[in-house]
C-alpha cells in the first residue's frame, strides 16, 4: 500500500510540474513575467489547483486535464531537444511553435482527441471475425453475436439500444452472448429492466446467455438488488451461466465463467469434466485472463470484454505494456485456443472512447474448408 501511495504522490508532483511549465509559457506570452512578484506566483498557484482537479480520473473534467498534461509531457522533450539542436525555426513550423509557446497546443490537442472520443462512443459498429475449427461441427457452422460492456446509463438510451438490438437480429446469429458489465453503479432499476427487455428482443434459435462482469452486481445504495437483477434477466428468457457448461448441440458446448472478481470460481477442467471434448468448446469469461488455463483445458474459442480496448488513450498502451489483461482487444491465439476480446458497446464512467470502437461482435465458427 505504501508503494502505491508513493507512486501516486510522485505522479501528482510530475503533473504539478508539467502544469507549472505550461502555465509559465502562457504567462510569458501575456507578459506576466514582467509583472509584480505576486502576479508571477499565479502559475504556481494555478498549477497546484489544476493538479488537485486532475487527481480524480473518474470525472470528465479530470480526464480532460490529464490529457492536457499528457500532451504537454509528450511535447516537452521534443521542444527541449529542438531548442538545443536547431538554430533557426523553419517557417512551416512557426504556427505550431507559436501555439506551443503560449501553452495552447496541448489544450487544443486534448480537446480534439476527447471530442473525437465523444463522437466515437456513439458510432456503434459491427466487428466481424471468422474462426475455423478442425472439429467435426455442422457444415454451416455457427454464428455467435457478442454484446458486452454496455454500462447502461453512461451513454446509450433506450432508442439507441433498440436500434443496436435490431442490427444484431439482422445479423442472424445462432446464439447471443451477453458478456458482462451490462449494468454498473450508474444504472437505475428502471434502466436495468428496460435494458434486458430490449436485449430479449434479439432473435436467435439457440437463445441468449449471460455472464456476470465485475461491475454488474449492485453496489450498496443502488436502487435494485442482486435478486432483482437476476429476476429481470431470467424473466426475459436470458439464461445465466456461472461456472457451468451447457450442451447447445451435439457438436457445441457453451461454458460461462463466474467473474474472477468474486475470487471464487471453479477450475475450467472441473467445469469441463463429464463433457465430450470432441465438441466445439466455447467459453465466455468477462475478463480476458486465464488464457493459459483455457489452452491447457482445450478451449476452442474464448470470448471476453472488460478491457474496453483501453477506452481512453494511453490506457490501451499501459494495458499491453504491463500485461494487465492477457489480451487487450481483438483476436489472438494461445496454443489450441482462439480468443476474441470485444471493446464493448459503450464504456465505463463517461461517454468517451478514444482507443477502440464502440462495437458488438459477430463471430462465424466454421469447419476448416477442405484443401484444394
């Protein structure tokens, strides 16, 4: 815990210094450096205030301020190097240099990036994958629709959700997977009930299946209980899978995992016990972790959400660098297991998404075509 506190304090100091540098340049541009000493202290006081406002990344204003600081941090080394190496400023770079010198460039770039993130959150698209298997499945294969990370109440309203559900039905899936974090602490009881009522309208011959995510279970003070959530899901004809395997066809076994945030779930080998390994083994696990366990157990396809593709740059880079999840976004293979991570229909906390699309996923599972 002390290490985390120390890291947090160091980060705040770095943020404060970056704000001070930016504000110093802005002050110079308007002549503050030639003013009384009390006026010249304004950048220091403002830097401290902006650092405190940046300290809670759960707020939209803090996200904006942190992006300004990150842009400043990216440009500062380049500006210092440029100043050390270049004697004369090329004419085509003068407008950019002028924006940097007055402190406006980081603010402008952060604004553009987050405006794109707001726009991107509402441009929900279909992302399609094709997965081939050597197992003996039916010739036409299976089409699976995956919806995850709706976080209902953050961005989508009922009409937008209804349009998405209609699009998913139009994709003609054989089964629908609801991959967790469909609700969170911002979701009301009314919102929760209308969410599952709309999701239930998606048509698929093999039905719809839900696994819990780390945000789904109600927090203290929420206006619905865990029992009411379960009732709303099941009353709409959606099956809940918690560490259980369900044969959907003679050649297809669907397994839904309990979320790892509970700290109490069965080993995958134990869940598979007694089932025919010759079937296509499709596993849903909200968080994209445990890839080695799935490979050892013989999982054919693992579907996850949770990461939001990072949601906001540079979280996607941080996730990949520190391997917070086994995979951040898209398709990958680990041994015999293919894995797909969706960035989700929306995102957590605020309607901003800069590092991945807002999406639902359609996967075609097909037998390996005969060689020519």
